[in-house]
C-alpha cells in the first residue's frame, strides 16, 4: 500500500475540503463542506492529526466548528485566520516549517481577498506537494515555494471568456478576475509551466467554478502537459496515491527553496 494519499471531499465555489495522508500523518485541509460529510469522509480515511485552514471564506470553513468539536484535534492556520475564527489553534508562520509527525507543513502567502490566506507546501523526506486553491495572481515567491514538487493542487477557477460572457454582475466578474480573486485556467497553466519539472507526476485542478468553467474545458487547457491531470469536483472526484519520488529532500534544501 502506498504511504501517500490525497482525497478530495469537495471542491468548487460552494464547498472545499481535502484529506491528505503521509505515512502515519493525516490532515484535513479546509472544512467547507458540511460537518457530517467531512466526518463521514474522515471515518473512511482514518483518524486525522490536525486541521489546516487556508482562509476564512465560508466555502472553506462551513463545517469547521462541528468537525473540531467532534474530533478535538489541533487547528493550524495563519494568525489573521486564527484571530477571525476565535477557535484557538496553532499559528502557521509563513515560510517556516511546522513539523507534524512525518510531515513538514510550510505556509506561504498568496493573493486573495481574505486576510491571511495561505498556500501550502507539504513535505516528507521523499515527497512534496503544493496546495493553492485561492489566489488572483502568482508571483516568484509562490513559485519558489512550489519548486521541485511531486504533486501540485492548483486552482483553475474559471475560463476567462466564459466568465466575461456569463451571468455574473460586472462587480463580481472584476473581483474574480482581479489580483485578489481567482486564477483562470490560462493563469493556472502559466504557473504550472513555470514550476513544473520532470518530477511533477500529478497535477490536480481545483476550485473550478460550476458557472464559468467545466472539467472538460479545464482539462483541454492542460492537455499538452506530460503529467497526470486530475480534476476535483463538488462531489470530490479525486482520490489517489501519488508516486513517491526517488529524490530525497533534505530540510536544508527545502529551506533554500523558500
């Protein structure tokens, strides 16, 4: 049995929640689905060691209180997020490793309209995954944090043309397409092309808009890549065990990337 597993509980504009396992360490990333749905997924996945919250928008925290009350595990988030939630927890400082059993968790800043929004780099000695689901742009700092990955979960929120022609009011369209909004398919592809190496064996497209995107449109954008492309959906759609790299990461090398 592979020692790494990534499972999406829900992904999209209304709910986002993920489970990740590295050897004996299991975490929940965001809790935007219903508490009952998340708890059912955790029961199948195995007991978790912590909950990591990327930011405070409701589609990422909807079920958080119920899950925390039931499971009684630590909450990890940026300081602004912890202050907003008022549930206690442990601060994830940007670009500094937080070690949880087998797993190093490194938060890095992204560009979104919730204060304290973070992306994640999750690493063991032989595996690294990047996780970015809400950002309007990417920059060199984010790219450095996502260097030499085995798996990348990246927001591919909308098709720019579908968004502009779609039913949303202009103010919302500008917010989504703006620098603190969400990545389009084309922007996500540009980011992947910037950070991808032969080591990247799995790419997961996340946070797709049900109105301004579709799995088929998103997949077509990434069709030329030499990596396995997965598409997360409101029903999950992703549950796999990524390959473990033969390249061993040292903590010194990881620090040099940030």
